[in-house]
């Protein structure tokens, strides 16, 4: 029960660090976000803006679309733990008083704390947290010098490393070490080849508004948020997809996700582009991709949409579809059509997968995962996988290559039958859009 006699427990007296993000666009329609570290009271009302976000990272140049929002959440978690929750025990009230020992305690807590779903945080999350918080403290130390208890020498050590040209340099590595808890839950994202053959044609029957989006993920490796940002060829903001023909035949298709632009009048965020790029469609899937695009154009020709923006994926009102709507439509396709179909199948493998869909939720990222698996099974090396996935670093590609043996045993490699079956089977589907 709230003790009104204790001002520290009164909501209006509580002060906790949080992240506040605003979203806007330039005159040219380029969308960008800016995030700030703020202080909120117990009602969630902002009572003060700070300048702490300025120390999340220093760069001489950064694109207008870059934003440190994710890092700020890690930093706010540390500030709340050290200054708000345990400040009295530590005997500090200001960020200047934070020591390396306090940071170590917070990192240990972060690694051992259970998430809302009952599971523990994995290696990537813990590593990113330590990296973001350590860089934040090092930047403060650089700026304020002797006022800070934590200095660079007790935050980092320098290790020798070599770049891709063999040149030697020193890499700053955080001094902190933590022991993570075992992560019990595994992300359910594998789509067997036989299930994929059913899923995509089914999407063109029952979810025409998102069916081509699944192809962008499965044939070009786009993330779901990036799919929602794609524009039509006719968009006044620039072509969303560019096709190159040679001798009357399409030889390449490139999707423009070079920058996030405003494609709705109400400025609602439709999706985020994680890595700005021009993403090519994998050549082996080009024919199927082109057929899917033709069917999507037929769908759009019977729909009204905002021609000032010409989004590729639209909602009931003709506005650009948001990621949440896309995700909900995909879930409806899986739960309402794919799963019942598999459960009734005479194939034991399909029935088993259908049962797994009762126990696990298949997300949109499964299509990008399927795409990556196909790259691995087709013999692509780590550099090629990174290129086709549109990754900033080869780390994700390396994990797939490490598990290549398991992938080969568990999933069937795709063949020319995929394209032949899909091209033959997509032409006569009814428009089942709800």
C-alpha cells in the first residue's frame, strides 16, 4: 500500500530515468528520430530533460537517420539501478560518483535478472549492455576528467587486433566480466521446406495484402519492418523496386531501403530500416519473385491508395501498412489457415510441424531465417551471406555457418522445383483479403 506520509513513495516525488523519442521528417520527407534521457515521476510524466544522451557516443559524422535509442535504454537501466534504487546504499547522488565496482554489480544483476517472460538474457544482450554503458561512462570521464570516479583505465584495456588488410591496431575492450544464466527458451523460427511450399501460395489466397511482403523476406532477406517501408515503382518519392531487363528477361531486381522516408500523412511509424542499403533479390529466386510482384500489382490495381506516397503495402484505408498490422496479418495467416491445414495433412512431418505451431508462435522473422538457411545450403560463404542478408557485420552469418551441419540434417535444400511449383500455382488464387 502507498504510504502517503513517506514522500519517497508518493508518485509525484518519484524520479526515474527513461527514454523519450520524437519522430519527425525533413522537408524532403526523410524520416528520422531523436532520443533523449529524461526524468519521469511515478505517473510517467516527464519532469526534466537531461543532457546525458549526449554521452552515449561521439562521432565526427553520422547519418541523420542514426539514433542511439537502444543504447539509451541500457544506460537508463544502469542509472536507475545505481543512482535511484541503490544510491543510498552506495552513498552517491550524482553520476560523477559512479565507480567501476558499482558498474560491475549492475552488470552482474543485469545478467542474472529474469525477463518478463521468465527467461534470462542472452550473450548478445549482455554484451551490448556492457558496451553501451562502458562507452557512456568513458565519454563522461573524457569530458569531466577529475570529477569522475570512474576513469578510462579502470573501464577499458587495450588489446592488439588486426584489420582485414593485416594492419595492426589497438582495440579497447571493457574490463568487466559477467557470468550469464542459461537461456532456456529457443526462438521458434525454422520453416521446413515442405511447409514453405504451402505457406507462400496460401498467403496469396488468404492474405493478398502481405503475401508479396513474405516474398521480400524469403527471396531478398528483408526484415519485416523494412518490408513495410518499401514503396511502389511509381512512387513520387522514388522507385521502391528497380528491375533490370536484358533481352526481354529480368536479370536483376533491387529493393530500395536506402533511407526511411515519410509515406503517411499522419506520420505514423510504419517500420524501421535497420541497415540502409539497396538490397538485391537472390538470383535463384528471381523468377518466383517477379511472378509474386505481378500478382501484387494486380492486387494494388483493385485498391485505392495514397498516390502522394504510393506505399507498396496498404491497410484498409489505403495508407502505408504498419509493422504491427503486418505482424498481426501474418499471425492470422498462420493460426487461421496454415496450422489447420498442416494438422489435417496426411504427411506425418507436416502434422508434427502443425502441432509445434500450437506450442510455439511463428514470427515474421522466420521468413528471413528461411532465406538465410537457403543461402547456407547453396554453399554461399560468410561474405556473400552477409551481403545478401544486408548485415552490418558478419557475426550473424558466421553463426549460421557454424550450424550448417544441423541445418543440412533438419531442412531440405531448395531446388528448381520451388520456382516451378510456385510460378505454376499462383495464377488462379482468389483475393481472400479480409
